[in-house]
C-alpha cells in the first residue's frame, strides 16, 4: 500500500528531489514562483513501508465556475525506480481527486518515451499539452571536442569566433544585470511578436530559484548585454526557459556562443543533461538542431480526468488561450 504525506519545508523537499535526480521544475523554488503568480503548490511524498518511492510537486490552478481547478505535475513525478512509475502516478492522481478535485490532473514526466511504458489508471494523451514532448537533450558529460564534433559547421565557427569578436560571455547573478538582460528579452519579443510576462515574474524566478537559476549572457565591447540564455537547473539537468538576442547581438552572431557557454556551465557544475526545451518546425528549433544530430521524445502529457466537465474544459481551453494572448499583447 502506498501512502502520501505533504512536505511543507524547502530543505526537506529539495533535499529529496535533488539526490533522486528530479527535474528543476520539481524544485521548491519553482513551486514558490508559480504560487506567487496564480497557482498553488503541493509537495507530495509517496512512500511504501517507510521508503520513498516517488515525489510530486503538484501545481494547482483555480479555474472558473464548475471547472474549479486543474492539477499539473511539470516534468514529474520524480520516481527513482521505473517499475513504480504508474503506481506513483495513480497515488498522486487519487490524492488530488479527493483533496483538490476539479477537472483533472496532467502529468508531464521527464521520462523518455522509449522506456516509459505506463499504465496510469484512466490516463489518456492530453489534448492540450503544456510542454512539448519533442526536444533535444545533450549529454554534457561528453568532452568539449565530442560535443562540437556533431554541431553544424556555422555553429562551431560562431563559438570559436566569439573571443575574437569582442564578446564577453558569462553567467550573471546580480539582479541589476538580470534587469539589463531582460531589456534584450523585450526587444526580442517585440521583434518576433510574442507575449512575455512582467519583469517581476522573471526576477521572481531568479530570486526564488537562487543558485538553480542560471542566466548566461553575452556583452559587447561597451559592456551592454546583447544575447542571453536562461535555464533552471537541478543536480542532473539544465532546462532552458528563455533566450533572446537584440540587433547588436545578431550582428555579433552571439546566439551560439551564449548557448555553448550555458551548456558548459552545466558541464562544469557536474550535471549530465542539457535540455533545450521543445522542438517545433521553426527557426529557433532549426538553431537548436545545429547543436546535435538527434531528437529526444519524452512520454508527453497524460491527463487523468476527475469530472465530466473535463471534456468541456479541453474544448474551451484553446479559445481561452487565444483570448489571453491577445490581451497580453
């Protein structure tokens, strides 16, 4: 029989997630970020005879009217023994069905589709996934030469050229510099026509994730930021959240050197995986693919409905997202 208890302090939670190889979106700080911006975080420990078999940070989003709430487990649960995966998901879903209720729960595990045979009770492929299952995960335990050997010729050239072009590429930690980097993100969003959060949201990531927030930026000869990559990291995985480049950075071809330094930051930190967070049929994904010659497919989004309103919510969600995007712009 599996039991569930709620963990209520950060040292205990992160002290279990990190050694078990949990994803950075399962860290306490990520839950605190989302709790400060409209969600609620539940940290559930699943045990069997006193042994921890799984951990799940569940984000709960209040929904209007009869829908009540949606439960969401980003890149989780954390399950050290793959034979326990379905059992842990079932236990978490049952807890949320009783304690949270609402329309249902969405799991988006950090598990490769090829070895993640799942049999979650009432589970189904989500109609509205949040994260993309197709991604590119680089094994950063390889040597630098091995990593560069599989890159495109132009990407490898841009990385090697960075020092000669006057770029200073480094990790930044102080808040004033992070604010300056966000200026690059505003320029990127305006040029590309996509909506972004307020600066306070991004600063909260940096504050609440602490050492697990990894911002790498390129600076021109005047010391102004021109490009950046922003990741969150755990003990094993660096996960890209955002990136941007302004016109000056494009002229200096700063994109590749910044991503390379971000990967090297993960490598120096003893991490094993660098996840570029999603591949689509667009120019950004083409750039990501220039760093490797493979694609990784994760198990994807799995929904467990709690209510007969589940189908109605799924039909309404795409329209709601369109309205939200137009309001943000």
